[in-house]
C-alpha cells in the first residue's frame, strides 16, 4: 500500500509540474559571438535537464549560455519527473540601431499577418534573413523585395533586415 501511495504522490508531482522560466540576456556585439543568457528556473523538481537550440544549428545542454551570437534561442527544461517547460529568448545586438519613427517610411514589411508572401519596401539596399521562433534560419536573401513563405509551417517568424546602418527585426505571423 505504501508503494502505491508513493507512486500516486509522484504522479501528482508530474501532473502538477509548473516551472517558471526567466532569462537575463546580454546582447552580443554586432557580428560577434559574445552574448549571454542567464536562465532562472523556479518550480518543478530538480535536477533539471536543459536542451537549447538556436541559429545555424546551435545546440547546448548547459543551463546558461555564453559566447553566443545574436538570434532566437529556445530552451526546453525537463525536471526530475519529466515535467517540461519551454522559453524562447532573443539575444539582440549591442548598440542596436533601430530606425526612428520619422524614418518609419524608409522600410516597411507587409502584410502582417500573412498567408503566403511578405513584402519589404525600402529606399536603400537591404539583406533579408528569415528565422523561425525557435531560431532556425529558413531563408537568407539579399536585395529581395518579396519573401515567399508558402512552403513554411504556420507560426511566428522573425524577419531580420540588414541595412548599411542598422538591423531591423520584425515579427511576422504566417497563418
């Protein structure tokens, strides 16, 4: 009877697993891999297992990340009883230049949300990259005015637009 009670209590721990994940992020220098992510886990039952994925095939099983470049990183944390929590973080770029609202007409991305194509309108030459919410690069385009997302799964995508002076990141929803 005691072992049945123990199993029942352990199963309650799995069902009741609730971990909060927060991260303190230090941005990377432009073009460098010196960003950091300090993960804070509360809840669940330790020890924890960490599984990170990020841009360009990045993977790690460390709790915290050091020496990473800018991009979207996703961590999945599993506790002792197989409870799972996931967090998506963005490591930005230090001295990140954004366009002033007055320059808002210089670059436009539309439509958002979209069902297939996204258009980039710019007065200047741009290079465009498309990332999934998990940080996987799905497209790298240069000087394109239209991005075909028809072959991608519905979800959230991050469009990185590189100009001579700035990097502009926009979230786009593909329906």
